[in-house]
């Protein structure tokens, strides 16, 4: 306590002692008074003293004030005084901060905050007071507003500790979210400030706040306040939204899935009026643009960024931003931030990039937005930050956009230039900036052109065709040659800006151009002055400023070695390495190469894609180029130390890999064809399944029809019994005579249907038999070998077995047909034999017995017919299986045929090779005999006979002895 009092050194001893006694008396009254009015007055007096005598009130009264919050919750006035007093003690207000000891004041607030939150129940108590749902509106206001300010001050002093207490408190965050729905604007606005402090750098609380419907409420507040035309409340809401979304992928996805991106579009409907840009509106729009960039930042996961980019295009947000981009009267800082925002909305998204390429400026005649922006980039009168933003926009437009890269490079080709006439193209602007006298324009144009070639070998080759007219009367030179010419001139040309910026930009362009492009390397080496220039630059001992240029020259020379295809005999890989070893030294070369990655601005440029530099002299490296350096530095070092034998081995490995790739491609094509065949087979299987299902449904229908017949016969039997009792035998005979022909007609129809199905199956069997016979006849050719004949014989036996089975089945089917015909005839005869009405008169009992007998006979015949139908369906299934087996047999025979044809072809080739060898041997023997005869050695008869036998082995004629008699030559 004495130490804390010493902090207040600016006060005299006398008054300090008097006020301390007063504060002590007030504290005693708060603690001991039984009347609420006395305690209230004492707390009010402490509140009035708390700003001036913050230390004494804090030390002596904090415990009593907390006790008041616990015990006097029924009185809103005393609770409000206590909260205000605690706020004055803990917060660092403006008077303290501008006073004599602002740092001591801040320490004092942190110390009192630490004392207050030491007991976590104090923060929980404060949260319960903020809730206050059971109180009246007036009571709630007197307690809620000072409570919000106190909790906000606690979070500002010791944010992480208070956040953790609120996080573990039951419904702690939810209670604070109710503040956004408060009808009183002062509480709602301070609630936004409270949530700002609560959500700062705490991902867990950010997720809870987001899922408590914070996005909906904040966007409603922004809309109510007038969007970008709103006041400070809109700014506070935007800051809170940034806290919730920045570096929080879960909340970003929730924001997108909740269709909240669509609600951002009205923010940017600003119009073209020049009078509506107040300072607050500029601030609000700046925060709104930053919020859009949070959702599409390159540091976010690629999938999340891509989905947000597509949503922004679909809802028209990108179109609205492009409208601001091309509008007049927009402040410079808003225009710059809009360009940066559009850059990240289109970066790597093909749909958005295509739309941006189609945007035109509202000029006469209309010009593409890209051309208008590039005009600003190469114009040295434009602000530096604006030129950086345009460069970033151009880089994002070309990022992973080969179509856009091709369009930019095509504007430099002769055919396109002739077609465009007098209008300025993007390529012409880049060339103009590349060769201007402003070093910053040189650098920006070189980097922009390098991005048009990034990871695009086609455009690197196309750019080699670009020809430039330098002076009147002189022949045109290539763009590559002009770049090397300017590079070799160095400081001879007077330029505004950095001394090395132009050369660094050109070297980065050349390195990007030549990497992974052997044709460009050949063009570069074809100029005999380039290699001596590079070796001379690397070998010199220059100052620190020139070390970076030396490193980039070493990188360019290393690229010329690593990507060299040895097409130029004077500059092959091995000769260039020998040149480095003689003039520079390998160790010195590698050391100069390392100057690039060791440069202080290299690491800064490698951190993020946006070229964000404080001033032009810091604009040295490009982000994508740092990736290229990181990729090539190691491989160039290895290439320099490799011997020629290792290079040859590496080339052999490359060739082997290429062959392997071709083999892999071949197998991929085979697999693709097999996949197509599998798809066709699957379709066939599905078709067969459908046919099978249709057959099953037909069988089910037949079974149901049979069941209906049963039911009808049972009903008929019952009806006949009843009518015999009432009407006699004549009516019975008439009813039987009326119903029976219908049943017979149905049976006939079923039999005809079965006959037609049977004929169809037999025709299919006949087709399969003919196909099998054809295959067998093809297989039984005279050229087949003995083993093939055995296989064919086996297949023939299997076919004969199948045929016998089919014949036996057809015999059975014929037998069943005859039986059906006989049953049909019997049924008809029975129908005729039934007496008609009026014929003869017999006793009723005899008639009844006769009808029952006939009815039972009919039932028996119907049962037999059902059995026959069932047997026929089984036979049909068996025939279908036989067809399937015959199909499989045909497939097997086809495979065997293919194998036999391959074997026959191989055997023919072998025979041809043997005949050729025998002919060569005979020719050699004849030449040797001629030589022997010339030397005077007689040729023996046995040799002649052997040669004659060899000639006659293939003919196998009976006149062999006759040929042997003509043995001597």
C-alpha cells in the first residue's frame, strides 16, 4: 500500500492525508450502515473521488464495492454508482494518459484489474448483472451500461485472462451477445466495442460469437446505419467482423455458407458523385474492402478462397467492385485498395479472370480495364502505392491463367499488332515501360512480362518471335536481344530512380524466360556477346550494391547450363562449365549465386504475393521469382560440379524415363480401352438383368392367372351346389355350358403363347448352332498343328454333347406339345358332350352326381395343365441357361481361334527364317567348293551327295537318287 501511494508523487502530503481519511470514513459507512440511503450516498461520494484519487479509492474501496454488487442487487442506483466507481479505478481515461505519468497510470489499471479478476466469481457476478432480464428497463439501463463499460475496460487491461474466465463461465458469451439486440443504441454500440475486445486473438470465442448469430445482427446494424454512409457504429461493426473472420477458416466457411457474402454487395453501391466522400465514408469503405480481402486472402486454404471467389462473382460483388475501379471521383486510397481487392478476388479463379478481361473503361472509344491499369503502372507521375496495386492486379490476373497469358503475349506478335491498328495494347505498354528512362517502370514492366511467361513453355517460345524496331533504317531486333543489349549497357543510360533496379528487373525476366525452355536458352547463347558479358560481371570484384546483380548473372548463366540441350557446339554444357572454372572458379561462382537468397529484401518478398514496399528503392524482388530461385539454386549448384560422365548418365536416365513414360502412356491407353469395354459389358449385363426381371414378372403373372382359375373353379363348384338344390339339373347344365368355353379359350391362349416362346428359343438355338459350326470350320484349317487339332476335337466333342442335350430337350418339348393338344381335344369333346337346355329329363339326383363327376374331372385336367405350364416354364429356363452356356462356349472358341492364329503366324515366321538360313548356308558351301576347285583340290562325291540331300529335303521326291548322281561340279 505504501508503495502504491508513492506512485502518486505529484500530490502534496497534507491534502493526500485528508482525502485518504475521507475515503476511509466513506468505506466504513458503506460497510457498516444499515440504511440503504446511507450506503448509496457513501458510494456516490466514492464515485466523485475515484477519478482524482484513483489509487486511494482503489486500495480502500474495491472490496466494499464488490460486496455492494453482491448484496444490494435490488437497488439499481447503488449498483450503478458502484460499477461507475470500479470503472474509474480500472480504466485509463484520457486525463490520466495525457498527464504526467501515463505509463504509471496504465500499470495502475492493470494492477487493479488483476486484483478484481483474482476472484473469478467477480467476473461471473458482472456477467449476471449484464443479463438482467427480470428487471425493468430503467433498472436495466442504470446497471447494464456501466457494466458494459467496466467489462470492456477489464478486457483492454488483461484481455487473455478475462477471455479465459468468460469462456469457462456458463453461457458467458451468450449473455454478452444479447447486447447487440438491445433497443437502446448506446448500450448496443458499447456492446459492439465490448465484443471487439472479447474476440481479439481468441479463436474459440470467435467461433462461439459467430454461431450465436453475430453475422446476422452485425449486418443488420450496418444496413440500418446506412452501409458505407453510416457513422462510427458502422466502423466498429466492421472491425468486429474482421476480428471474427481473419485467420478463422471455420467462421469464413460459416459466413459463406450462410449467404452473407451476398449482403455485402450494397456496401459498394457508391455512385459517381464527388460530394459524398466524407472522412468516415472513406474509413468505412476501406474497412469493407479489407473485409472482402479477408475472405479471399492468398493465405487462406485454396478451397475456401476459391468458393468465396465464385460466390462473389455469382452475387455480382466482383462486378460492383469493377464499377468502382472504373468510376470517376474515387479517392486515391479507396481506388488503390479497390484494385488490391479485385486482385485477390480474381487471383487463380478462371471465371473471375475471364470476367475481368472483359471489363471495359467508360471511355470513348472503350478500352479494356487491363490496358487502362497498365497505363497507370508505367506512368511515373502516378502515386507509388497505386502503381504497386496495379502490378499486383496484373499478376493476379495472370496467376494460373494460361489463357490470359496467351492473350497478353499475342498482343506483341506481328499479326495481332497489325489487326489492332492505332489502339494501344497491353503488350505495347509493357514494352514501352520496359525500355523507358524510369527505373521503376522498367522493373514493373519486366516483372509483369515475367508473369505472362510463368510456368508456360508455349508463351516462352511465342515471345521469341517478337521483333522490335529500334531506329529508322536499322533492321528489327528480337525482344530477347533488346533485353540483353540494355542489360549490357548498364549505367550508360541515364535513368531516374535506383541504379540497379532496371538491371535486376531485366535479369529476373531473362531468368524466368530461359528456365524450363531449352529453345530460349539456345537463342540466348546464339548471341556470342552474352556469355562473355555474364562471366565478366561475375568475375569482377564490385561493391555491395552490385553483388545482387552478380548473383542474378550467375543464376542466368547457371540456367543456361542446366537447361542447355547442347544444340550449339561452341556453348555446350561441358564447355560452359570449363569456362566458369577457368575465368571465375566454381567456388566463387557458387558464392556469387548465394548472394541472391542472402539479400535482406529477398526474405521480405518471399513472405506474401502482394508487392507491398514502403518506397521504390525497396522494390527489388518479386514473390514468384523468389520461388524460382529457391527451386533452381540447388540444381544449378549440382550441375556445376557434375562431370561430363555424370551428365551423360543423367541424359541416359532421362531417355529411360521418357521411354518409361511412353510405356506408361501405352498401358494407360490400354487400360482406358479396357475400361470402355468393361462399361459396354456392364451395359449388356444390365440389359440382361432387365430381361430377366421381365421374364420373372411374366412368370409371376402366369402364377396369378392360375390362382384366378382356381378361385373361379371353386366359386363355380359352390354355385353349382346351390343351384342344384333350388333349380335342378337343367339349370346346372346350362351354367356349366356357359362358363366352360371361356376357361377353354384362356387355356388355348396360354398354350399358343408358350408355343410362340418355344419357337423363338429354338430359332435362337439354331443361330447359335450355325455360329458354332462356322467357328469350328475356321478352327479346323489344314495349317493347324497337332496340338490344335486335339483342342478342336475336344471342343467338337463338347459341342456334340451340347447338341445331344438340346435335341433331347426339343424331343421332350414336342412330347409335351402333343400331350397339350390331346388335353385340348379332350376338353373340347367334353364341352360338346354337356347336354344343352331341353334335352332329355333325368332325375335330379343322377344329374347332380354326373355334374360333380365331370366337375372333378375338369379340376383334375386343370391341375395337369398347371403342372404342364410349370414344366414348360422350367424347360424355358433350362433352354435359356443352355443359350448362355453356348454363348460362353462361343467366346471360348473365339479365344482359342485367336491363339491358334497367333501360333500359326509365329510358326510361319520361324519356317521363313529357317529357309533363309538354309539358303545362306547353301550359298556359302557353293562358294567354298568353287574356291577349292580353283585351288586344284578335287571335290569328293560324298560332299556333293550331302549337298544334294540338303536341297531335296523340302521337296521329298522319289527322284533323289537321280539328283545324287550329278554330284560333281
